[in-house]
């Protein structure tokens, strides 16, 4: 593992809360990666053919965006939270766009433990934590515990 990773996540500049939030990002976007990869493997290029073409493009792009969000988060990059916020916003928008009619016709279907409910809850989590996590990752490392050579 890189020094940057170890310094950021082993008590360097990221607080315990920031590490837990980042872990939530990794788990959530990791699950999204698996979900989009499964859809593409089983349905190919036409996996999302029920959706309008712009939404299909978003869903296909989500595979790359989810992976990138995980990699940047693990690397403690300050770019991870803004990218994560963009990715989950696009994913949630696409899912709501394609499934809104079903929710109106069958509102209790929204309470299923898959589909819109977890995407919406994860989206709220990411949007609520993106700015604080970005600040935590962009903050300079604390000077505590560093040798004089590391401070220069």
C-alpha cells in the first residue's frame, strides 16, 4: 500500500469519523459496481433498454464512475467525495426517472430492500457527507507526531 494511503487512513489527516464515512463510500460504491457489472454481464449493451437513451448512457457510465469512486476513496483523494456525490446523484436520478411511474402506481413497492430505497438512502448519505469528507481529505496532515525532517 502507498504511503499516502497509510498516512491518511492510519490516523494521519483523516479522523475516525472520516474513515467510517469513507468505508461507507467503499461499501456502497463497491455494491454499485457489482450491480452494474452484473447487469452488463447478463444483459449486454441492451441491459437497460427500457430506459431512455440518455439514462442508458448514465447507467453504463456508472460502472466506471463507481469503480473510480472506490479507488479514489481508498487512495484518500480529496476528489473522491465530489465524484461520489456526482455519481450517486446521476444514478439516483436515472433510477427515479425510470421507476417513478411504478412508485406512483404501487407506493409500497418503494419500501423493498432493493431498488429505489437503498439508492435513495445511500444518495442522502453521500450528499450529506461529501463536503465534510472532502474537507477532511483535503486538510494538510497534522504536524503532531512528525519528525522535523517530515515538516520541511
